[in-house]
C-alpha cells in the first residue's frame, strides 16, 4: 500500500506544481483552501453535524496538496482576445483571418502556395543546415483498434528501432505516443530496455511531447489534456528517467493556444504544429512567419511565449516535407522504390542512390531544401521523414537510412554545395535554430515574431473545413466528459480514504492496491480517448465501440472506487468498518447497462425507516445545486444533514409524451454542500406528505378543448395547441414560448427590465452533391440550412413547480427541453437547454438547433478553448459538462 501511496502522492505533487505554474501565483489556491471547512476536527473530535464530512485547509495541505483542485487560472487568464487588443503580439490571428481572401489559386508545383526562387550564392557565406528527422506517426486507434495496430505494426516499428539505430550512431528517430511505447516496454527484455536508454542518452532517440497520446485540440477539455500529459511524463520519468522538452503535433485537426500554454507550463521551450488552414500557411510563408513565439492573448508580458514551428506544406508525409514540389520529394521516399507495396501518385518512382546518379539526385533534393528554406528566417532547415505507421519493416529502415546517408555524405563532402545535411531529432533542430538566431532558452523573442490566437477551423484544400468532427459522435463526447468528472471525484475520495485507512487496523482491508490499479487504468483509458481520432469521432465504427467499451469499463470501475472510498469517509464509527464485496454499503443512483446506452435513474424504495442519500461535491466551491432522484412513492419526506425538513418538488416520471408512470416519481430539491463535502440526506415515506406537486399542461394537436386528464396524483390539463404564448418565470427572468411549437421566442431579464427576441428553431443541413460530402471530419452542406418542418404541431408538455418549471417539445426527431429553475443563485439565472436526438433513419442530413436574437453581435461568436480560456472565433467548441454532484444510496 505504501508504494501506491507514494506513487499517488508523487502524481498529486506534480499536479500541484503544474497548477501553481498555471496560476503564476498561489493566491487562488490559497483562497480555495481557505474556503473549505475542517476535516481534521470532524474526524478527530467528532462532528457537530454527524452526517456530513467537510474538508479544511489544514487537512488538504497535509493530506491532499491541491491535487484534485482544478488547474488554477490567474485573474488575467480570464481575459479574452479583442480584435484590436493584440497585447504586444506582432501577429494577431483574428486580424489575419480578416485580411485573408481565402481563395485557392493554383500555385504551380506547390498547389496551395507560390513559385519559390533563390540565388545560388545565398549560402556562400553561411551554409544551409538540414536536419532530416525520421518519425512514425502511430494513431492509437483509427482504421484499426489500438491493440490491432500494436500487434500488426507498432511493436515491429519499435523493435526495428532498437536494432537499426544501433547499426549506425548517425541515425536518429523520434517517438510521441507513450500509450504504445509503454505497452511495448512491458513486453521487452532488460537487454532491449538498456539499449533504448543508451540510445536516448546518446541523442539518437528522442521522445517528443511524451503524452499518452497526441491529443485533439478542439474537442478535448484541458483537464483531460493535462492528465494524459502527466500520465505519459510520469511513465517516462519512472521507466526512462527522461523529460521531453519539445512538442510534436503533426495530426490534430487545428491547433489551440491552450495546448501551447500547457506545454510551456510543463517546461517545454519548443513545439511544432502542422494542420493549419492552407491560406494561413501561404500567408505566413510570404511573411516568413512560419516560426514564431506563440503568446497567450491575456499575457501582458512574455511569460507564456513558446517557440513554435509551423510546417508549411499540405501534409506531414514525405512528399510534402522535403520541399514545395511533392513530385520531387516523393522520389526521396525510398519506401516507394519500385517493387514495393506503395508508389508515388505522380508516377515517377524513387531511385536507389548509387555512384551513377548521386550527383544528380543530391542536386534535386538540395534544390527542394533550398526552396523550402526560403520560407523561413534562418539557414537552419527541418525536413521530417516519415508518415503513418512507417518503419514497420526492417527493409524500410535500410531503404531510408542507407540512401539518405549516401546523399548526406556526398553533399557534405562537396563544400561548393554549401550545405551540411544530417539525421537529427526535433531537439537537435531547435537547438541549432536557437544558436543560429543567437537566442538562448530564455532570451528575448525579437528575432521571431510574436503571435496570439488559435488555428481553427482547419481546411486542407478547397472549402473542406474540418468542422464536422466538432459534433461527430456526440454520445461519446459526452461520455468522455462524464468519465472526466468521475475520475476527478474518485481520485479525491480515494486519496482521503487511503489516509483514513492507514489510521486503523480495522480499516486496513480497504482495497487500496486494487483501487489504485483501477484509477490508473481509468486515467489511461481517458487519456487514450483524447487521441485525435477518438474524441473527435473520426475512427471506424468498430474502433469507436472499442473506445466506448474502455470508457464504460472505467466508468464502472470508478464507481466502485468512489463507493469504496465514500464508505470509509462517511462512517462516524470507524471501528464499524467492514469491507465486503458481496454486500456493498452504497450504490450510485444512476445505471448504465452498456457502452452505447443512455443512463437511467435507480428507483429508491422508501419505507417508514430513513433511507440515506449521500451527495458529494467534488468542486472546491460551496455549492447550491438542484438534485433530482427517483423514488417509488409520492409520500416522501426529506431531511437535511442537520435533520431539518427540505422543500421538495415531486414531478411525474413519464412513459412517452403524455402517459404518467406511477412506478416512480422524481423528487427535486436544492442541496447545499460545502467545498469537497459529503452530505447525508434522509428519505422516508410518510402517511401524508407536505411536498409540492408539479402541475402539467399538455398541448396536443387534435384537441378541441381543455380537459382535465384523470390522474390519482398529479393535476394534468390537456388542451389544443394555441396561438397564445406559454410563459415560464422566476425572480430573474421571464420566458415566452410559442403555444404552437413550444419553442422559445422572447426573454425578459428582470435586472434591467429589457426584452430580447430570442427565437429557437430547428433546421436541416444536407450535404453537397459532389463526391466529397459531410462526414465525421468535414462539414460540407448543400447550402443554407432548411427549416425543420412539421406537418402537425408537436405535443408540448409544460411543467410548473416550486423548484423548476420546464417546457418539453416532442418532435419526430428530437425531444427538446428548456428548464427554468426557481432557485436563487447561478442555476436560477440561466436557462437549461437539452435535446435528445434520434436521426438514425436519416441519410446525409444533420439536425441543428439555431438561436436567433436581436442582440447586435456584429457577426462575432464567443466560445471557449478547451474549457480553459475564452476566444472570439468563427468555430464551435464542445462545451464541457460541469463537475456535477454525485449521489449515492445507502444500502444498509
């Protein structure tokens, strides 16, 4: 148990360190800790409130050094980019997007660029330095599952790497994905492991970025991005004793400044990106701004600057990395030699290098190197050499390394060529670049421009905008956020339970080792899903099922960790602790039966004896939040952790749009929980309940008059759809809905008394009639969205209650709900919108919800970047599910 404790402590110390760096001061952390209440006294001295556990600054400082506090954000971090306020940047991406024509003229051999010329004497005084960087991009799932890729390709790549790099110490290779590397490492012998460590020490092999995966940068939330970085870096530290220093992101579909910020705060000095809109690449190439210091929009100084290299051409494959002419560059991809399984699409194959052709071939590739170098500010050139799952066969290592070495030897032996060419790692390149520009690791950024902003939305050609993946497979995007929340909760409770279990022999049976393994597995499964073909929804169907199964498996395991940990923490008499897997002490109130099913609520069976309902707040803020659970009786009484009655709203559980199910009833109440606090509420059945029942109005087509629908519990009126508005109201706002469609039309904000036209409607997008269509990656509509037309008005169900009121519209393809909470605080100040969509019967059509208002937004759309910072952009982002309250049912 001590080993697990130390490992977890180490992990949490690293998170704490990163949080302090992210905040750039300790003020927020201190305020968070000051805001929580005392665990130590409640554990040692007995609780004043015996049914709640609270956590203090002192106990958190000793036991839990901010590891589960979200990454702190400095007050300056809350600023967002304005078009005029570039805050010291030479290049502001909002301005760049305004000036670009986004046309696509034929640029010649570099189709998306322009013709590049040079003077042959340019390098006479200072030779061109060329670093050819061999790499293999290994997707942890895409066309095959993670395990299938590893079995068929990845393990062979890494096995060959150990052998082939040792054959010649001039050879170099870089690797990124630790998910694969760790799996391979676990299966090799100590002799191979020692060889890998020597190759790293000698500078032949470099780990770049070192995250569990190469994450997507649009759909991923910063918590999960940081977590997969930590998982990869801790693995590297434990097993190899190395720390990456350069970032490598060749395949994410657009790039976020949040990633640049996290890499900088992780200690990186350099990074590389590839998938940027082709018009932006062309513009940067003309300005020689493909290498820049990436600065955060809020940074008034330069503390967030990280040196970034943007690859200039279409792809990261060999035809698009040696220079502007892919027809020429493809001839230097020696895997495509005649007789192999892959060839050059331009129908001019490579030639093996020999004495008879070396002079001509060297001149050919040097010409490409020189032309590419003209797009940059120094005479140091990066030329990646690789592609997806390259170097799986021993023969490719020989083909690439031997032929390139002949070219290098020839060029280096002829001083009149004024070039020094060699294999290199990414860090070799950046070190030479910094030396060339007389720039140390921390010196000023005057040589390279400073840039602020993001690189969304990506387009690789024509109007192929990669915004389809922002919403592809939303079910799994949601599952990702749910698992994030569960993981954070499980880690907090596990750590605190681990400390408690060490205090008593009776509690030593707490399954700390097993649960630690479950936590590690969950972190790695969550990390795996941050891969840019996983959370994006761009993998094949069977691969998505594999990801979903992993997420679901970890979700179930985390529930076990949470239940086991809460069991220890909630017991007033620790001596009564008894761990028995056959009779769990608690269970959570939601059930999900499979990876592709929606969760549903457990029905709590009430008796005259209290049932205990545990609610946990995993955030470091005090929470007032509405909680809903299902019970089997409407005659219910709820007592707070202090034993006082709590106001409850009883709502119907519906079987379809108009039928009440009396098998269950939903009770909703406002829960109050301290930071990181567990509260225990009591539920019991009483002969006569003083709770408030929700009332219902159901608008239906075909009805001619208002009728009372007989029901033994609820007051339900059925009436025809009406031209009159439906109104919901609380102390903060008033909402008007169409009596025909049930959709929102107007909002009044009571603080300023203003009315705003706020129209909600649904619309269809089709796709182009061309060969390329909308799909997992692309959004290629056939024009403007067309209205979602319904021949008959939908059934509209309106609920009025003391805790919340809502309007639910039942369309053929979507159940649309808009809820207004009748409570004080943040929940009452906003409208909750949810849609349950089923378009399985549709083909090449997408359903969209549009909100139109009279607000003069000047065509600007404000969104988030990774749930971390704000941006004003023309793209969409997946909104994170906030850290929810967790509810448990006591079974004893």
